[in-house]
C-alpha cells in the first residue's frame, strides 16, 4: 500500500487505495512478467544526443537511483515479448508485459505515475476515462500529468501455422468484440488491444517522462515497434529545429498510427461485407436455393461483425475524446506559432477520427442492408417452399379424393355383392327348408316301396297309409326342431365370441 499512498500524484478523493491494490494484484498475476526488459529513449536537449537501449530490473533501479533518466525527455516502452524469430523457443510468460512487479512499482514511485492510471490499466477490459491534472511534489516542484488508454484494432494475416502460445490462444467466440474477428475474404484476423500512455512534464525544469505500455500481441513486432521508431525519428528531426519541445508529437504519433490501423481494419471489414453482399445477390439471381446451413453461417458472421462494429464506434468515440482533451490541454500551455501548429495537428487528427467513425457508422448500416437482403432471400425461399408444399398437398388431396371415390365404388360393389349373396342365402335357405320338409316323407315312401315289403300283405293295403304318416310327420317335426335348435346355438356362440 505504501507505493500507492506515498505517490506524489495520489489523490484519495479520486482513488481508492485498497481497490487499486486488489485490481493490481490480479493485473500483475495475469499480465506482468518475472523478467524486466524495458526499451527507453532519452533526448538530451543540451547535448542534442539521443540515447536508447534496453534496461533490465537491476539497470533500471541503478539508473533511477543515480537520476540518470530524470533530465530531458525520456520515453519508456513496455511491450510484451516480441516474437521476431518464430522458430525460436518462447518463454513461458510470452503473453505478459516485460516488466516485473518491483520494476513497475519503482517506475510508479519515481515518476509519480497516477494511481488512477494504474487502476485503469488493471481494469483495461472495463470502460475507463482519462486523466489530466497538475500536482506538486515537495522535493521536485510542480508537474503536469496526462494519462489515457488508447484503444487500437489491427489486422494481421490469418495463418494456421501460427503457434497457439505466441503470444496467446484466443477464444473462438467471435460475437465477443474482445476476441479476434476472422474475415475470410481478405483472409485476415482483426485483433483488439490498447496502448496505455502516461506523461509527466515538470513545470520547473521542463523535463518530461513518458511511460507507454503496449498491450498488443508480440507476434507482430513491426506493428508494436512502429510508434517507437517514429518517436525516435521525430526526436532527431526536432533536435535540428528551434521549435520548443512540448511532447505533443508523441501523442500525435500514437494517434495517427492507431488511426491508420483503424482505417485498414474498417477497409477489410468493408471488403468482407461487399463479398457477402455479392454472394447473396448472385444467389438471388440464380435458381439455386440458399441452404439453411449457409444462411445460418452467413447470419452468424454478419451479427459477429455488427457486434464488433458497435464496439469499434465506442472505441473511436473514446479516441475522439482523448484527442479533444489533448488539444484543449496544449492550447492552454502553448502560445504563438507552437500553439497554432499544435492546434492544427490535433484538428487534422480529429478530422480523421471523425471520418473513420462515420465510415464505421456507414458499415453498420451496410450490415443492416445485407441482413435485410439475407432475410428477404430466406423469406423468398420459404415462400417458394410453401408454394411447393401447397402443390404437393393439392396432389395429395386429389389422390385422396380419387382413392375415396374408388373406395366408395368398391363399397357399392360390395353392397351389391352382399345383396346378391343375401338373395342366394334366402334361396338356399328356401331350398333347404323345402328339402327338409319333403325329405322325411320321401325317405319313408322310398323305404316302404322297397321290394322286400311287397310280400307283406298287411302293408300292401291302401288303408295302411297311416303307417307312412305316423313315420313321416314326427320325423319332419323332429328335423325342423333340430334345425331351430342348431340355429339358435350358433347365434348364441357368435354373440359370445363378439363380446
């Protein structure tokens, strides 16, 4: 806690010490390395020399104790591990800033880096503001401090051969604007990051110190080192001119580099949207139907780009606010030709930011148009499918009607057949009843007329007809009784079987 409260720039009404320490503990575990390797530039106005080098933790401590980096303009560049040889082995903490906790705390105390800057740096993933204020150090005089987090987006070639641990494996959720956005048409990945800048200028001696923490991936060292090289080049150029040093050029360099990266990113997004639109128009002009899988994939890609563009506009708005604050600040401390030049420089940058923001807004509208085109295509395909389904249903209904007519016809024929069978049944029953009525009498008549009854004089008399009647009538009645019994028995059995 001492390194926070003992900081000359600490303001308890603006900063909560315990919360800063909690956030910093998480920040150091995730983003601070055990190794210190800080690039520095020192411009000495008296000797017109430009010194540069790399400091480890011991060298940094020694230089701070001997006040070797307290005069002139000093820049500290703290980057992640820069992958310059992709075949070389990587350190285990390659995705962390090359500064240790102790080295960062020494820098913070020595140059009075505002704790609010440390807090914003520790919570870079949350919305943050910026700070500009003047404070007094009892031992060194009065200082002006400026700090901000500059959001950047860079496009890098998409390579499947790029090593997953250099400098870190990203999540595949493209809807999250903090994750990379893959654009298949230009074959690039859009990656977001930020650059934290804090500048201290002594109102007493005019010396200045700028600490820059670049959170961009170390896999693209040319992009990371570009602003550093431009600052060194600008310092050499300014040493040849009598213009007073205000360090506004450092802000302008980072703003213009970030803007160029932003413009390239939005240009690639525009190319991808044009490709999606051309694909949709080509499909709409052909007779091919867009498959559900293609439509879902395209819809997901467009919504991912749209989510990123919303974040882009917020970050561009933050850049615009940073530029306005810087322009306002330098307008109060500069005068004469310097004030005019600085004002013109920041006005030019502001104009470019506004143009870039307008371009991002235009891309958002273009996405809405493409989504409307996609939904129209999906709706058209759905309508065509409904028409085809209607035709198929009509054919099915016609086939069903034909089948119903055939079934009705078959039913009529079966009814006629049943009536004919009923008639045959009645006829057969009539024949059976008649046969049953005459069969006993005919049987006994045939039996009594046999030759072996011819010798019987008693039966040969006509008056013996009653013998045939006695035999025939009971037999006929018995036959009918048996028929009725048998019929009722069958009806009862069929009735029990149905139950």
